[in-house]
């Protein structure tokens, strides 16, 4: 793959979108301390500069985010965003969970609860980001990649944004263009920016929701190289040797996410 061309194409598409939507004044992005949001911020910043609009970054840790994640998010946000803040909404989270549990029963299964509460965290963050985007006449940048999309490794109404720069890149491709961009930044003597992005590359990938210690633990694989190989092989060969692999089982079980909302066809409704 040609990383330089991919980066150029992504930035060209974002630039074209902004030039065709002149009412936009900002781009808003959630900065998690992970690679996906870091590379999206790094890709977007020069295009925001070119179009004289503000890149607004917000780190929104809620209880289960680790100190190193929060530290990386702050470094990435300060370096690549025009406007960056770390926002604490734990009181809002506690109030939301308390209110929900008051009106509805709380399931007792521990793992089930972790996922349920993780979904609340993701949705509260998105409420914050979308409200900010509306208030600043902007849009929310999506930070999803193709691998995690196909695995359902995202929260409905919690992770999707308005404009995705890496939505159709495999996670391994995200790593490759990120490493290329680190070297580009070093060549431009932007060592601090390069170091911040590199720290996100080598960090253990996690959703920050406290469900498991790493994303790969949830996915059931040892590396993203393995995950992408399994998904690609299954896509090209329905009778793939991986058809019973946990990665493919997760892909199949999460199909409902990629079909939402499920709408009854008009022809069927009026039959």
C-alpha cells in the first residue's frame, strides 16, 4: 500500500467536503488516547488550517479510563487540536446510571453490566460531542476503522460520527499510515508531534470502557494482523477455514448493528 497516497487522498476528500459545505465552522473530535482518534486528529489538522476552521478536541474520561490513556489523549489534543479540553462528566454518568437503575432493574451478570455501562459511557460522550458540534456550527469526526466496524466493536448511537476518514481502512492499514506519518513528522523536525502519535501506535488498544484490558481480549485474537487476515479470507471464501473462528462468529453475531435501523420496506407496508 502507498501510505503517502492514502494520506493525500484522505486529506483531499476532507478538504473537498469542507469547501462544499462552507457553513461549517468547526470539526469536533473525541480524543481517547488511542490510535484511531490520534491519527484522525493528525490527518485533519492541516486541512482545518487550510480552510481556517477550528479543530476542537475533547477528552472525556469516565471512571474506567487508565492514567496512560488520559495522558496520551491530553498530549494528542494539545498538539493537533486548536481547542482542546479534558472534560469530566462523571457526575452526569453517575446521575444517569442511578436514575436508570431507579426506574428499571439492574441486571446482575458482571460482564453483562460492564457492557451495558460501557454503552452508557459511549452514548454520553457522543451526546457531549454532538451538542458541542451544534453549538459551534460544526460536525463530529468519526474515528471508527473497518476492522472494528465489521466486528461490531462499537456502540450504536455512541461511536459513529458525521465524517469518517478511516472508516474503510483495515486496522493494520491504520497502523501503517500512522507509522508513515510519524516518519513524515520527524522529517519535518516536528519531534514532539511525532512522539505523541508514536505513543498511540505502541499503546495497548483499549476501548476505555473497562470491559477488558485490551480490545484484542474482547475480539478473541492475538493481533490485528491476525484479525484482518481472518476477516479478509472469510470475505473472499465463504467456506473459509476460519468460518468457525471467534473473530468470524463475532462478525456474524454483530450483523444487526450494521443493518440498523431495520425499516419495513414501503412496498411491504402498503401491500
